[in-house]
């Protein structure tokens, strides 16, 4: 526990030292402390009045070369020498940070960082993406397309500036550490993706996340097939194996190229897609509850088609009968244009649900 606290403190100190705005604030604070401390020291060591002590401190720190208020004792001269060195070092640091702020773009990045930190502290029902590799970047694009709130946890500090430029809320830290997950608002989050490069790190991240938030929906990446069961035992709701899925898709492309083209059309990873698949769980007070699929008329009214229904016990019914009565707790899986999909999902998640279908 103490090690985690020291690690967090060390990270914050490094952040302050590399941030010109915070560095300038720290330098100005140090100057104020030096002025106050020097004034008090001259009063005690040289029996000066407060005004003379303040004047002596300022001309010493600024090294303007004015004469001493009165001859100093040996102790006073030693203290003055130390004060000059500390004052020059602090003033130089303040000037350097001020120049970086005025002449560079770091000011805007620092402002963005502060706004981002404030944004993250107020997030609720958001998603945490641990890992910003190729998989994490694609997840972020999909969440952005669906206008979902999220925060990325990435250990590589070199990616921070690029994420700031792209307005991607993020935290630089180790996703396996509890304090980093707390910074990402895990206790308020709706879901988490463990997409780190190491299976061991993903298992540890899932364990930590599940312990902190038992209600969290967790999806984990598994590179090795033997890790899938470990991730599920650790608390992952779903486990995705990119190599297994990729191998299956390549086999389909080889044996059934038309099926592969159709899957590519549906699961296109580009931003300019004209087809998507969505889902919505039917609540007891939904206008669709107790109605047959044919009565819902989602195809005519919402431009989406129901592909399947997932029952509360997990069973999936493909191409359900149009006379099937939709029950509370069932999840509709539908296909259609992306904007239509997003609209239906929002309507079915809204407190009042979608407008009732026509009789």
C-alpha cells in the first residue's frame, strides 16, 4: 500500500516538474517562501526591523547590487550567500518556465490537461479503455462514433500529447494499479476493456476492476487460448481472442468469400459505414413489451430489422418469428443504418422508451 502511495506521489511530482505552468506556480511559491523566510531570518540573525529585513531579502534574491542596510555578521553573510544561490536558482526556473509558456504550445496542452482532468473527475456511466494500442484505438473510434463517454488508461507517456491533440480523455498510468483505476473513475464506470499487450496484465487488471466495482461490465483481450478461462474466473464478462477471430475470418475468406465480404460489410471498421448492428434490452415499462415483433413495426418506423433475440437465460433466437411476443428482459439485436441504430438504442434506453408503434 505504501509503495503504491509513493509511486503515485512520484508520478505527480514528475508531472509537475515537466509541466511549465505547474513549474512556474511552484517557482513563484518558492520565491514567496524565500522572501518570507529571508525576512524572518534577517530579523532574528541581524536584529533588523521588518522593513529593513524585507528590503535586504529582496535585493539579495534579485542580486541588484545595492548596498547592505548595515554591516552583516559572519552568520548573516553565510545566510546571505545561501539565500543568493537559492534565489538565483528559483528565479531562473521561474523565468525558464514562463518562457516555455509564452513561446511554446505547452500552455495550451497544459490547459487541455487541466480541463481533461476536471472532465474525468465528473464522468459517470462511462467506459474505461486500458491500453491504447491498435485494438484500443479502434475501440475508441467506435465509442466516439456512438458518442459514448470514455477514458483511456495508457502507460506510455509519449502518447499523451497525441491523445490531447485528438481530444481523447486519458490517464497516463499502469492499468493494473488500483489508484490509476480510481483516477479513471472506475467506481462510477459502466464498463471496462482490458486491452493491454500482456495477458498477465489483463488478468490483473480484470481482478482489480472486479474487486473495486462488482457491477462493472468487463471485456478482456486474450492472446493465448489458455488465458480465456483465467480471465473469466478473474471476473471478465466477455473475453475476445483477436487471433482466434482473425484465423476464423481468414478461413471464411478462403472457403466462403461471399460470406466474408458480407461480414466485412456489416463489421466495417471505417468511419463511413452505412450498416451497423445494435442491441437494446426491453424493460417492463417499454411500449414494446408484450407486443409481437410484427406490431413493433421497427422496420417501417425506425428503418431497422430484428436479426435475433437474446432471452434472459442467454439463449439466442436467430431470425425470430414475427408473431413472437417481446418479453421484458429480452434483448433485441437489430441491423440497419448506423444513425438509425443509434437512435433506436437511445430511444429504448430512454426513461419513457420510444414512441408507441401504430396499431
